[in-house]
C-alpha cells in the first residue's frame, strides 16, 4: 500500500513539470488576452497617460510568457482622454495600432499604445474602428501614420502589459519607449468617442 501511495504522489509531482515543458499554442504573444471581449461590460476607471507612465509598475512578463493570462491591473477596464498622434492601420496581426499622448505637443516617446483588434474578433472592434475613423480622417495620415494635427479622443479598453518588448522597447514598441511603464497599453480597445467638451 505504501508503495502505491509513493507511486501516485510521484506521478502527481511529474504531471505539472511535463505541462510546463509544452510549447505555447498562441498564434502571437498572449493573443487570447489581446482579443478578449469578456471585459467589455466592466465599468471603466478614468486614468490619464501621465498616471500610467509614472505610477503603473511594470509586470514581470517577458517574451517568454507567450500564454500568460491577465493578472492584476490587466483585469480592469480604463477610460482615458488623449491625443491621437499616429495610427498604423496595416499591422501584421491585423490590429489598428494607435499612439496616444496626454497633450498635442507632448514628446512622442511619452506615449502609450492602444490597439483595436480586427473586426473578425468581435462586433465591438468593428464599432470601435468605425468610431475612430469618424473622428480621424485615416485617408490623410502621413506614410508612417502620423496625424497632423493630432485629434483628441476618449478611448476605453482593457489594460495590457506588453512584456514581449521588455528590454528592447526602444526599437520594438513604436515610439512609446520612455520607460518600461510605456509597455502598458489599452489592448483591446472596446470604445472610441469624441473627447468630452
């Protein structure tokens, strides 16, 4: 009987270890979290970009955490009023990549990124894209996607820490590279509106 218990306990100890060795099945870094629609009904908390860049501590996620689930602040939805400085409409993963700053003349490296997934991931994303396109003339973007003059908008979305770019954010995370705190994004975006007032 004691031998049977030892075999059973040993098997239980080995199962998690084997599971950890399996490769991540996500098509892109933390993809299930980036296109998640389950948080869209949560009440958003107001925040501003300066608060994110100075007060939100980075998570420990790196490029090795490709299947990590949402944790902490990532389980919340936020709303911010900001200035659209650049929009890239043709990202490889189909997202609309939006660079936002606190003010129209804020240096562009002090930005955060918001991303709207492709319409195929949910009606909420096609509505958010249509709302942004109604506020910003996407046919008048520069070749790099710059918006001149910037446009003020209100954006609602889930917090997401893009740890894929840890230790290489300066070259890999658009122009939003003032610090590792700039790896915080609103991703996915659930709503876009004209800025109040």
